[in-house]
C-alpha cells in the first residue's frame, strides 16, 4: 500500500491561489484544510484532505 501524497504548504498556496497570511487567517477561523506538523517543524497537507476541502467549497458556491 502506498503512502498518501503530502504537499508542502507553498505547493498548497500555489494551487489554491492564496497568500500565506490569508491561509493562516482561514486556519485561525477553522476553515482551512487540515495541516500535519512533521517532527522537524515543517507543515504538510494530505492531497486527499486538500481535495475534499476544495470540494466542500465547490458545493457551497
């Protein structure tokens, strides 16, 4: 079984077309996709989490 694809935060920001500051404001309101903090402090987003987050906003539009 393969491991899920993990995206770096800059990759996520580029894909959704959002600044880091705007992303963190959404995160503070609990509206951003789930982040995973690695032991070295880096942040990642699972591809599946990002896709489901985008789908939820697509349905709400």
